[in-house]
């Protein structure tokens, strides 16, 4: 099966992923595991690729999960964890620009998983990316077309 291709602006893709990784680090115990998963599309079910960031940190309750994407909303009211409360709202806007979505699953004291869902680029040929596991190129309205390629080990 050929690797999936997505269209993404490199800077916005990196910003979204770095925001998720930053949150995972801030809300996890020191030395806690953070995992990144690539979720391939399921033929006949959805034409999206997921990139999930999972931590085993403090997690959120249902009320906090519902508000997590609001601008300036912070689950940490103590002021001990740095941040402005803009990270997840920016991630949501970035995914909207890409025609994708973002989902959040969390439970108190168990951790959080946030998944970026990118639509497949069905028009992009796989022939020039043999061996690539995920390819993203700039969207047509972006000014600097760039391929982001994560290559499998040779």
C-alpha cells in the first residue's frame, strides 16, 4: 500500500505539532513518556491521516476538555505551569486552515491525546516519494511550496 500524502504548510504544521508537544511536556511528570502516533487512513471509512500526541500527565476532566480550545483558557489556575492559554486555540485554527480537524481525549491523572486530522492529498502522486511514510506539501494558497518528508529507515 502506498504511503499516505497530505497537504500542509510547513510552518503551520510545525507550529501545531510543537504546541502539542509543548503542552504534553508541561503537563506530564518529569521524565514522563510522550508518544507520537501516525494514524493511517481507513479505506472506505475516512480519507484523513491522524498525527496523535499522547502524554501520561495530569489529564483533564470533561468540563476542561470542552473548554480546552477556547482562547486564553487554562486548566492550570495555580500559575505554576507557564503558558497563555492560546496553544490549543491556535492548533484548532491551523487545522481549520488545512481543511482538517483536531480531537482531544483526556482523563484526570491518566493523560491526554490530541490528534491532528489532515485530509489526504488524493491528487498528489506517490511515484517521486518511494520509501516515504508521510509527505506534506504546501497548500496551493501558501507562498513557499515545500515538501515535508519523513523517510523510513534505509
